[in-house]
């Protein structure tokens, strides 16, 4: 991929910062103080944290991350120095350190970004010579290098990007205009929703942490995206003016969105707690009253369906309201209902982090898989380098860490380019060392410009150029610390090839398909778990309500209907989102048509419907008619069967040929029309998923749409 102009500018600025910081520590310590060990660590620290660690964010954000990472870096350098006494102690430490730091990706993009640099501080210190007496110089050099780079980040910063909170406020402003009279074109509403996708947000601004604020922002983003899509769908399917009750509720939604947008920006003037929910309850009560009147005075079915769509988008706005309160204050300013979807709102930050970690300690988690693969590869590389007594064995582990990818194919491509680049770089470096000989002043003059060129052109031109140019940096730096010959290039070439082979073997043996297989399995399990909510939700709406405001419900046999249990679905949703996030970073495979995002939307649709549909249960005392209940139950079971068939196709299990045969039904009532609209929307989403998995082979492919014919169901 060719970098854009902005990306090129970012790469060049980063190269300048790293080269300046590395030079600021290296030259004074080596030539002024005569401390080569301290100078080496001062040179290496900015390269490790600034170049090899993709820490995201603005200059101030990156400087803050680097300063917070300094104490762990000192601990790891100390640990590596002490464990270098024996190869196997160093290997054991590498296994533990490698896993913990790689698994730190559960904390979001910033811990994941700084982790490679922290790994390198342990790696550099754990190689011979075993010299605990130099520990003070190592730690001092490391500290000088990190502080110099943090200073450069503040003096040569990156322009700050819009925060996710600001993006959410902008999207809410667009939703407010979309719900107001006159509206916004549907395509613009969907474009505003697409800007909230985490894939389009800079990594530093993604709400990926485990705390309440990040979780609320991420959930709020999904709620606002859903709201914008619902407004777009309403404009497309019902272009005429809404009925007065719907117009009044849409005005409430527009006002709420405007207030929430201002609240997110300023932190003041929160919306009136519970006002929208009260309006929604009054709206539903009025729907029930009108539809229970004489047959000639009941609203047309088209009006009832539009009202159901308006009620659903109002619920999305209500969820956005609650998440905005949590994002601003850290805790909800009103009862967060339904509690299962806001399970995190009352938990402490340590408990939330414990849940995040525990939820990913499974072989089904791609974060756990990556951490285990990385740790085993680094430990194996340290064992090989120590057992074979490779000179500069540090480069073996550096190759494993920097060339390893999440799939075997991507690792092979990176290794092939790296070996070619190193071969070319070794030839040039060898010629340079032979030509200049022991003239240290010449290497000193070359180091800074070589670093600047290597750090700028390497990322721009690709892995081969980056590896070749880095070989020149290594040669010019080490030639100033101790006498070297052209065999330094030979040693680096051997080490890089050794590390590449080890990394490639790890990629072949440990989850070689990367997230591809896991995203299939995670999406299949997500769909299966969430599909179980459909018949339970249908039964909850089919049960007659007790009292004018709903209340305790009982089945004909006296038992209570099962309450939708959504926590398993929420857990599966998190794992599926993690697998999908990694899959998006990998090279496209043969299933590029598969609409993974549609599967996440369908799962969200089932989870949200399972909560809000039963809550607004102001239904007639007699409940649904027998034909309507039969239609709803049969349709729900067939939606489950169709979802299970799609899940089986995802995992490669045998899938029976099944055609969608939705039963016919009577004219919807206010009770059944909400259920019908929900299940019809789900059926359309399953249609899109199915078409992305298996393109239609003929004109007779049946649509997956519940029938709306007004005849009694057979049997």
C-alpha cells in the first residue's frame, strides 16, 4: 500500500525524533563521558520505543506513555541482566516476559504499542556478557534515551486527532438533524455512522480499554450507529410525514441527541433523566389504545409498522443517553436499564480489568493465541542463540519479534523480504567496514544521517529496505564502540536468518491461519448463542400483561416466561469483535466476500431486541390471538434454524438444505407488529449474511423474509 501524503509526513517526523533522541544520548556518553555501555543503551532506547514500538497518539500522548513505561523498562532491563547468568534462566524469563507483554494487548492499542519496546529491553540485557556490574550504566543509558525521546515528542509533536468522544458528539448532532423535520439524506446518515467504526478511528483514540469510560464510549458508538441506520431506513421506507404521535417522539429524540452532543463536549447540562423513556411508554400506551378500538378506527398496518420503527430508534437514542452519562461521569447518572447490557456501570476498575483478562484467558481468544505464539518463539530463539553461542544473538530475537505475523503466509512474505534486504545491507555494510577500516570519526559522522535515512525510507519503502538500512545503522554504531570487521555483517545475516526460520516455524505450528479460523468459529458461536434469545423474546411478548403498565407475566400453566439471558451473548460478542479486529489487520484470504460486520450487527440486533421489546409490554389484556401467536413462535424457531445453518456453514460442518418457509399470519396488532418488525429486520440481515457466504446460483433462490399475507396459518 502506497502511503498517503499525511502518512509520509508522519513517518518523516518520527524518523527525525528518533534520530535526534538517539544521537543526543549516544554521542555525549561515548565521546564525552567515555561510557560505551551507557551510550549503547541510550542509542537503543529511542529506537526500541520510538521506532520498533508503534505507540499511537499525539506527541503529548506518546510522551506520557513512554514516561509511564520507563519504570517497567528499568525492571525488565534489571531482570534480563540478572538472568543472563545461565542460558536456561534467560530462556525461562523470556518465556514469562514474552507472554505477559504480548498479552498486554488486552489493555488496548497503547499497551499493545509499547509492549515490543519493553520486550526489547529485556532481550538486550539478557545476552552475554553476564555483567551485573554494568547494571547501573545500562539503566542510566536507558533512562537518558527514553527521556530524550519523550522530549522530542513534545518538541516535534504530531497534530492531535479528534477524540472518539468528539466523534460521538458529531454523530449525535447528525442524528438530531436526521430526526428533525426535513431530515438528512439517508446516505449522509449512514456515512456519519461509518465514521464511528473503530477501523476508521486512529488507534490512540479507540475506546478499547477495560474501564467504564471506554466501555461506555464503545457501546455508545454502536448505539448511535444503530440510531443513524434506523433513521436512514425510516426515511427510505416511510418518506411521507409521520403521524402526530410519531412526530412528537421524533422531536424528543432530536432534542435528546442535541443535548447529549453538548453534554459530551462540555460535561455540563445533562439531559433530563428518564424523560425519553417516559415519552416512549406514553407512546406505546397510545398505540395500544388506538389499536384496541373499533375495527374501523384502528390505524393502518403501515402506520403501525412505522410506529414500531420509531419506537425502536427511540430506544437506541435512550441507550446513547445512558452511555453518554457514563462516559462523562464514569458512572451512570440514572439507573442504567437494562442492567445486563450495562453490567459494567457499577463495577470497579480493578474488577473490570479482571474480567477483561479472565475473558481472554482461553485458547479461543486471538490475543491469548498471539501472546502464546510470541512467547514460545522468543523463548526458542533465546535457547538457540544461547546454545549455539551466536555472536550478537540479540538479533535472532529481534528478527522473531519484528518479522512474526499472525498468519504463516504473512510471516513467510515478511521473512523472504527481510532476508533479501539483509543480504543487500550486509554487502554494503561489509564494503563500508572494509573501506573505512578503524577510522572511528568517519563512522561517527555517518551514524546520524544514516539513522535519519534508514528510519524514514525503511517504513516508506517496505520490509526489505528497512532491514537493509538497519544493517547499516548497526554497522556504523558498533564500529564506534569496539573494533569490528566485515564479519559483523556476516554475523547479523546469520542471526536474522536464524530468527526468521524460528519465527516461520512458530507461525506454521501455532495457529497458522491467524484469526481466519477463529473469526469463523467466534462468529458461529456468537450467532448460535444470540439466536436462542429470539424464541424467548417472542414468548415474552406473547404472554398477556397484568395491569395497565405491564407487570408480572404468567404462562397458561401458571409459570413465568423465561427471561432473556444476554450475558453469554455479550461475552461471545466481545470475543467475536476481538477476532474480527485482528482479521481486519491480516492479508485478505479467499473469503473476502463474507460480510463479518453484518454478523456483528445481527447479533447486536438480537441482544438489543431481547431487552427493549419485553420492557415496553403495554399489551392488550387478552394477549395475542392464537393465529398471531402461532405465526410468531414458528417464525422465531425458523429464524433460529436459519441462524444455526449459517453458523454450521461458517465452521464447515454439514449443513442440511433448508428453505425458508415462513408461515402466513393475520393482520398484526400493536403487540405482534413490534415482534414482526424485529424478526423481519433480522431475517433481512440473515439474507445479507447468507448471500455473502454463498452467492445465489439461480433466480429461484428463496428470500428469507417472513410472509405478511393475511390468511390463517395452515394447521
